[in-house]
């Protein structure tokens, strides 16, 4: 397995490709002006994402595009790329695991713009586009095609592709190409002697001489929609895989004297296509660095990016410190001036209010930790609410699961939970309470404010003078 450990600092972040922010539908994603005022965006735009393939090389039962990548399925990253272009609509071609892929996108941003087309059986990338013909109609404007297994493309690269297509003479197309270290598996760009694009040959169909071509097809195209829909019905499947290749449309356009321009991507990192689990791990690494850079730019202190895992969509307030060997999963919200780690895992539903500190070997799940509350050592905090300035002693466990269902623990403000306390849920511990070291609070202990509970099972200590 080849994991590129490239220098973290060498990477420059681009704007997030997630369809949020200024890329509102009627604004140009590149200049921020109204689309109508921008010649490039004045043409209707449809993005088609191909996501029907089974992904045999993943050796996994799940559809390839649903494999997790930094806290979300791979396809979600590609949908973000599509939406960032401000298209009228996004067509997602689904087939293998279609219902699961549709479900995974049920809450995608701008869901009303997304439609699904089923491809059954899957007979190649060209066939996938043929299945879209009824949806595309006769004149779909510009059609951008993205493959569901290319999650790292930046919106700037897609913008360059669109601009090149718009600059081409009528009926022209633009394709993204690259010169990766290893061209194996990619389709190769065959050029005429004058340097113009002639056709794309698939790795499996290439002659030994064609296999030596370094320039590869990334599977990202911008077509004049009318030319595309006219060419698709004429595709043939005479090739090594007996499939209808979308790549053959390029040769058809060239034969019809339509201009085909290649836009070469320089950042090899963007070109990683996910075909195997090793590719998936490499793609995750690249996305992880992008996510961490965004937090660093926002004023989050991350001591060691190499051992910090933060999923997509986590918000972290300014001045928060993330210490090494920490995992923060999707669905966490962290306030300002917090400290997390080292060796901490925050799982979905964790909320840290400002100034909260969660440290060494502590796991939180579906838990709100109040402002300036602390849980610094060896704890499991699941399904809980913890008040302000409460201290959770080393080794505290919230026993939230009774073997059948999960239950909640509520802890008030200024509580002092002694080391090694077990709180069996459901339980409510009001403000000002103290528990002794090693106390076991059985479920629904009727703890009153300001009491001290000790022992196994824990009982309230009699106050002096009573
Ligand atoms: C494809 C390109 C190749 C390019 C490479 C870039 C073709 C014929 N080849 O090869 O030139 O270098 O991508 O990554 O297009 N899909 C469907 N339906 C199908 C088949 C595939 O929706 O019937 C989808 C897959 O889910 C995947 C994408 O299309 O998201 C690409 O398919 P894949 O089989 O990975 O193509 P490659 O062999 O990588
Ligand atoms: Ca692929």
C-alpha cells in the first residue's frame, strides 16, 4: 500500500467545496456576481454524477460511493462539488445499492435540485449517460459529468473546465487530464501529431505503446449538451469489457470536427480516484489535511495534525486546543477556549460549551459538557448532560446501557464527581452534589442538591449535627 505522507505545510487550502456560503444558487461560484450577469453561467447547467457501479476492486459488499470518507459517504463530497457549480439540477445515476445511495442523499443540501436515474444493469459509463437521456431532453445546456469516485476535485478545477468549454467553439467539449506518477488503470489521452486530442483509450484496451502515454483521463467532462445527447445513442460496446464507454464520445466529437480541449490538473492530489480501499485511505488523508487547515486558519490550535482526526462538518470555536491522538467524529460541536485530548474520542452528538475540557482517554457520545466543566482523565460520558463548572473525576463511567436500551444521565452545575464513580442511568444529580471516590449510584438514586453520596450502592452522607 502506498500512502503518501506529504508535507502538511506544503498544501494550500482552497475554499470548501461543500455548496455552502456565498455559492447561493443565483450567484456565480467564482466571482460572486449574479449568474445572469456572467456570460459563463448564463447557459443552463446540468451536472450528472455517475454512481451506479459496484466497485468490485473495493472487495466490499457496500456500494463503492457509500464508503465513509471523513465522516460522510464518498458520494456526499462529489455532490458538494456539483452543487458548488450552481447547476440547475444534479442527476445522480444509481444502480448498485441504489436505494441505499438515494437514502444517503435524502438530506443533502439543495435536495430539491437533485434527481436520481436508475441504471440497471450497469453496462458502462456511456450506458449510465444513455439512461439519463429522457431526463436530459434535447437541449440540456452545458452538461458536466463527474464520477462518484473522484472526491478530491476542487471547485476551482471544475471552474477551469467550465470556462474552457465555454471558450471552445460551438459544440465543443472540455476534459480534465493529469500526469500522475502512475497512470495504471486510467484511460490514456491519445493526441494527434499537432497535439490536439484524438480519443481516449481505456487501460484494458490500450496497446503496449498506448500504455506508455503519461497523460490520463480523470473522468470529468464538460459537454455541449446537444452534442452529447446526439452522440450517446451511437456508442458501441466493442471493447475489452463489452461496455458502453462514455470516453468514446470524445472520439465521436473529434470525428465530427468539434473542438475538444484538455485542461491539465497540476495538483496530483486532486486526481486520486477511489477504486480500492488503499485509494480510500489515501483520499481520507488528503481530505483530513484540508479539514485541519481550515480549523487552523479559524484559530483552532492543533498541536499535531498527523495524529488528529476531525471529520467533516465539526464546528470548533476560536482558541480551542486540540491535543495529539484525538478523534472528533461528525456531529460534534465544540465551543471557544476548550481543550480536547490528548487521546480523546468525541463521538456524534457531543457538544462542548465554551471553556469545557475533556482529556486523556475520555470518550464522549451524545453528551453536552457545560461551560468550564472538566473531565480530564479516563472517563466514559455517554447520553449525558453535564452542567457548568462541574468536575468529573478520573475514571468516572456513566453506565448508559442496560443491555436493552440507552438511558440518560443529568448532572447539574458545580457538581464534584469523585474519582472512579459509576453513575447507572437513568439518573439525575442536581447542582452542588459531591460523590465519594468509587461511589456507585444505582439508577434513579433520589439525589438532592448539595448532598454528598458515597459507597456501593451509594447513599447520602448524614450531615453533621443531624
Ligand atoms: C473511468 C474512465 C477512465 C478514467 C477513470 C478515471 C470510462 C470508460 N473510463 O475508468 O478513462 O481514466 O474513470 O477515474 O469512463 N459507473 C456507473 N455505471 C456503470 C459503470 C460505472 O455509474 O455502468 C460509475 C461508477 O460508479 C464510478 C464511475 O462511473 O463512479 C467510474 O467507473 P469505474 O468503473 O470506476 O471506471 P474506471 O475503470 O475507473
Ligand atoms: Ca474509477
